[in-house]
């Protein structure tokens, strides 16, 4: 029973783990042998520790200082060039855009500036339309609440701009008095006043000024064609009821404007498509004098038909001078006679009054 309790599993093999204890001789021999060299030797500096790596095939010497500086310069130049290009592009964009003051944020007018780019900026004026042009926005409703606002805003601008525009939005019904005040202020401070009755119109004004910033003044002048036919049509169509088809007919028939002016009514009537009314209009236009005078003597047609000699012209001048002198004398005589008659009546009235006064005094005495 005891044996069975001590070894319950008699069939299991015995364990083979054995602890070996060194003998005295082995311990002494191990102490007498030199210690094994370590793979990692301690060194004083970093270069000494990794000096053996330089002799290996994997070592590549570092670049020199001059080449590193040149590489750094090369690497920095693209970034600098990119920054300069970005700055130049931004400046070009600002140059081609309307600069809007930050105080105009929330203004519904900005929604109607569609044809020109705009950007916010810290500027004195409300809208900078160019190097020498600017605009101030004013609502008449706001002007009624703050009458001195426009004066102080113009004074802030100073003389920095050649063209100073006051863009007035007319958004009230009674416009006579406030618009008169705005006009007076703009004229006294050498400003150009532009009135718009809607926000779309005000936005259109700003776009137009910006688009025509660098354009010459000749663009807004009327352009006249240089060819003869267009100039002839421009001259003849100014006559009422004459169209371009009639101009072509007259030009092909007579050849020039001088021949058309010298033509008679019968010659003009022979042209196809030109009726009596157009013939009369053309003939009267070409033969009507520039200065209308009331003829005192025979009609101008008769006088022009007659040919006068120099002696006859002198006689006519003498007769006209004598007749003018006679008219002056007659007018002087009539004025003198009228005055003498008036004085005689006044004298009679005065004499009658003095007689009545004397009789009245005599009766009292």
C-alpha cells in the first residue's frame, strides 16, 4: 500500500533533467583563461566607432559643401520663382479687377457686377476702378439720414485720383431736394455725378468705367466712313422721305452731289422710284437759302435772274441809304409830334387847374 501511494504511476518513464555542478578544477581553469573579445568595443567618438564602415563596399562619401550650397540654391530658386509668379499673377488679377472696400460688404450692388472681376481690399474709396479713377457709392435714402456723409467721404479721398465718381442710387420718390444737395456737393468738389435708378444700372456704370479704363476717347465719338457712297448717303438721307435706295438711284443717274444739287425738278422726277414729294423735298433743300429774310423788293428768283452792273449796284445802295434816312426822319418827326401833342394836352390841363383854383380862392374872399 505504501509503495502504491508513493508511486501511483509506475508505468511513466523517469525524467532526464540533470543539474551539472562544475568541479573545483574546472572553476580554476576558467578563471585562468583570458576573457573572450566582445564584438562591440567602446570608443571615445562617433567617427572611431564607425571607422570600419568606410572600408566596406556600401560606403559612399558625402557631397562637398560647395555642391550642397549649389543644390540648395537650385532647390530654392524654383520655389522663389513660383512665389514671384504667384505674386505677379495676383497683382495682374488685381489690376484687371475692381477693388472693393471692406465697408461695402453686404451691399446688394455687388451681385450685379458680373462682367468684371472684383475683390475686397483695404482702400479709402468704395470702388477703385483704375490707377487714377475711383467711385463713391451713395444711396439717397442714406443721404437723407446722414446729409454730411458724402462731404466727409470726398474729403478723405483728397487729390489722389483724377476721376472721382459719385455713384448715386436714386431709391426715394421725392428726389428734387436730396438730388440737388448731392449735385451741389459733387460740383463744388470736382466730382462726376452718375445717377442710377436701379442696382443693375449702377453696376453697369462701374463695369463700363473699368472696361474703358485704358481706351482712348475716340471710341465714343461717331465714326464717319471714308468712301464716297456712304458719305453721300449720309448727306442725302438727312432729307426727309429719302432712303438709301433713292441715294443709289440718284448717284448712278447724276454721278456726284454737285450734279444732283444743280439738277432741275424735271431731271429729278425722271429718276425711277422718286415721286413728286421727294422731288419737291430735294429741290427745296438744295435751293432754300440758309438765312431766311422777308423780301421787301422783288423775289429772290427774279433778282438772281437779272444781271446788275457795278454802277447799278451803287445806285441801289444810294437809294437804300436815302430811303433809310427818310425813314429815320419820318420816325423822328412822328415822335416829336407825338411829344408836342402830349405836352400841349398837359399844359392845357395844368392851366385849367390853376384857373379853377384862382376862382375858388376869389369866391372865398
